[in-house]
C-alpha cells in the first residue's frame, strides 16, 4: 500500500477533479463566459493547469502521510476525503447550480478543511503539510473570484 499510494492518491485526486470538470463542462462553455468577473480573473487556460498541480500535490501529500504511518493517518485520510468532497461540491454549486453565494459558503468551509488537513498532514510529515500551502492560497484566491462573481452578477 505504501508504495502504490504515490500513484493511488494522486490518481484519486485527479479523478475527482476530472469528474467535476466533466460534469460542469457545459456550464463552463456557455454560462461562465457570460458572467461579469473580477479584473483579476486569470485566463481560462490557467485554471486546469493550476488545478492539475494542486490535485497532484494533495495526492502526493496523502501518500507521504500514509508512507509515514501511525495512528494519526486515519484522521488525515478523513480530512483529505472530506475536502475532496467539498471541492467537488463547490464545482457543482458554482458552475451547474449558479448558486454563487452557496458556493462561496462551501469554499469557506473547504478552506477551513484544507487548513485542518494541512495541519494533520504536517503533524505526520512536514513535507506533506507544506505541499498544501499552494492549495490554501489558491482556494483563498478562488474565494475572492467567487465573491466577485456573486456580487457582480446579483
């Protein structure tokens, strides 16, 4: 388990992101381009690139935690799973549902869960915890972008 975790956990993370992208593709191509957005919104090609890296980092972090082992791994695994679920739900709320305020609330909870996950990872493997910093920063920025869409499209 410990060696194949370096393939398994990144693959699961990427799989969740890929599924979210597949399920939201119609809205991404039709509704999202029509929305008023922040002037700081990056070009569209940036999002899949950044998310791919972040999914790989969260999976790699989980693999490092599992490799290290110990009684705390179960909690870290739970936090990893919950934040992946919230990440997935945000995509559906924002893109398919057009529920921008609900998506923002989901994003706030997601950010707190990522922080908890990074702390749990860091208690087991410092490197695994540090690998989550870009994810925390990106989700904070996504919160700003989500807020802008919500406010500008009332």
